C-alpha cells in the first residue's frame, strides 16, 4: 500500500515509512539517541534531502510535545535558560533556513546536507562504539563539568543566576548553544539533544534532570519555529510525511523503552555504532564517486 | 430518484466524453478517431501512477505515431564538476522550450516511415524533440541535449520508442504510463496517420492530471501560503504527537532527546 507525499512529490510504501519511523523510535527508546538517523534513512529511500530535513524537524515538534509537558509539570524545566536557548535557536534556525535557500539555489544543498551527515555520523558512531565498550568501567565519577572549564565559563561576560538549575553562568552560553542547534535543526533536521545534553552537563554544570527537561522545552519551540520558517521560506515541509513518521516513532519508542531493561544495551550500542559508521561510509562514497549525470535539475517542477 | 438521475448523467457523460475527443473525419475524408481511457487523472493519497490506454480508427494500411507531450517551459540545471574530492554544482545551464514529459510510440521506426524534415516539423522522435529545445548559447548542444534526455528518461518522463503502437484492420491501440512523480498539469495526446512518408491526418486530445482532495489542498497551501502551511504543519505534528503518546499512557517523550 503506497501513500503519495504531496510536498515530497513521490509515492512511497506506507508500511515501509512507518517501519523506518518505528526503527528510529525504537533505537531512541532503547539507547537514548538515534533520532538523527531519520533524515539519512529518508534520503536513502529517495526523499529529496531538503524535504527530508525539513519534514524531520517537523516530526520532532510532535515527538517532544508530551515530554515537554511532563517535565514542565514536574518542575524540571529551567524556563529562563530555555528561553535564552530558544532565542538563540530561533536566530540560528533563521540563519540555517536562509543558508538552505542559498545552497539550494546554487544546487549544492544535497551535497552539503549529506556531507554534514557523513562527518556527524562518523563522530557519533565512534563515540557510541567507545561508550558501548567502556560502559562497564565507568560509573565512579560523574561526567559533570571539570573545574577548568567552569572557571573559564565564569570569566565570560553577562553572568547571571539560573534559579531552577542553581547555576551561575554567562547568558552567552545558552544563546550560543541554542544558536548552534538552531542551525543544525534547519540544515540537518536534527533536534540536537545528542549535543546539548552532554554540553549542558559539562559546560554549565546543570543537574541531569533539569538538562533533559530544558532541552526538551527548547527543542519543542526551536523545532516548531524552524518548521515554520522552512515552510514559509523554502516550502519543503511535508506535513503528511512528518505525521506518518511520528506515528511510527511513537510506537517504536514505546517498544524500545519497554525492552530497555531486558536487552543488553552495551552490546546493542556497539552494534548500532557499527551501523552508523557504515552509513557514514556509504554516504561518503556516494559523494566521491562520479555522479551518474553531470547535470542536476534546479527547482521542482511540481 | 434524484441520485439515480445524477448517476445516469455521470454514466452518460463518461460515455460521451471520450467520443468528444474527435470522431470527425480528417481533411481527406478518411475516418480517424482517437480515444483515451481517461480524460483526467486524479492524484490522491493512493496515487501511484496511471496507465492510460489509447485507441482509435485510422485508414487501413497506414502507420500511426502517438505522441504524449506536456506544455513547454524553461528548465534550469546545474552542472556538476569536481571540486577537490567532491562533486559540486559549478555552474548553471539553461534549456528553453523543454516539455516536462515527452513520450512517443509508433507502429514502425520513425526513420522508416517519415523523412527527417517532417520529424522536425512535427517535433516527432529524438530528432524532432532535440531540434525543438534550445540550449543556452555557447554550449555543446549535442552533449547537453543527450544528458537532458537521459535524465528525463531515468525519471520515466521521456520515452522515445520505435514501436509500441499495434495497428491492424484500420484500428490502432497503445498506452502511456504516467509516473507518480510526474508533475500535475495539462497533457496533450496527438495521433498522426502516416501514409507514403507523409502525414495524412492527426487528432489531438487533452488529459489533465490534477491533485484532488487533501493532496491538492496540502500542496497548494505549501506553495502559495507558506506561513499558514507552516502553522498547519506545526499544529498537525503537535496533534499527532499528543494523540500518539496519549495512546500509550506511559510515554515520556524518549524520541525527542535526539
């Protein structure tokens, strides 16, 4: 049974699409990260990279809404920090959206998106591989900020106090972190949790619970505004594609979260990291081999 | 009663519409008709391309050429070149007067039944197609036209076939496939009757490919009202996310932490 995606302009097997969403959600539920696989998988399935990234970020809106609500109710969201990150996120998202427009007009958007993923998945793959192998060793010392980094952060201008996180830091930190993931959200279609969660524990010394709540909070609003800007400027958001993926990923996330205690996460992490590295190598190879056609059509006919 | 009457009218319309395509005899008085199995192709969420059958009557012992063509427009391409280790788009190439879809079939190879001059004049076959497209000045015409045709053939938008029309006892039939990713729009089907290396009759018929229902609404909104569509996309995602997680009571938004 196929479904015709109105903006992507292609027909695709509905169950395959739900399956991809479920797989990504499952990995996410099981290992805590994996959402970044969505866009490369869509690209491999033949979705235009520009549509894949913008629809991916649209799906993240739906995926973060219930989590944000739960964390807000539990008081795990540092709203002041979140709003500063959001301000950076909207600015970064705007820059990213315009970057997408320029690169698309040049005809190089696809190459840039794929190249970003090659680098990104190689790094994530190596990190996960090491984590999976060494997780039995760690545990005695938490990964919270080292004193040298915190001292350096303390010398930055615009110091302010964040009550919920109970930290004193520069307002520039959340602004820049938000700005960076805003650009990533527009160009790559990722939420940025894989980067923000370690960065905020390490650079800002925030408690883990508040980090997760605050990241979800800013992710909901950043992905929402990036979806909005992409739709307004680049017309590349396929809301139907996003909705189908959401159904699949929610399903998969539930299964992953339920199985997490029964499966050996370390071994799965190693296996998964190998898969991510293999995908990175495949995409790099696609960039390096001479293309089948020396011309590429600009702009959609539909 | 009213329902029945409406159904009757629709039924009658379905019968008469193909006939409207043309039963009138051509200039020479030879009977020629052209029928298609669809006048309109509707793009719905279940759409996965459509095969349109084409048939009609022609004078006996003649050859038939059937062409499917869309309106022509300007097409912009970028040329890939090697920059360092990567293949990037290095400059732009402009083609004018390019149909987005062009398919042709005939009873026998075009060169056997029609002189090159007529192929060009009626824009038939590879020669006719190539001569009708203008390549940006200063470029190697042949090279770029070949590439353009190869790309469109890969997308199943172009096909130049030397056979494919079955003809006998004064009747011909053939079919064209619309790929699902072929753009909506107005398409023309032209049938030519060839005798003694001359075109002795022709008929044209229009087929509209239209997005309908949700498909039409979503794609129109996304193109013309980007801001409104953005709001719709965000609202749909929130609704889908909330309802999906309500369906599983213990959802804690694990997916979002990517």
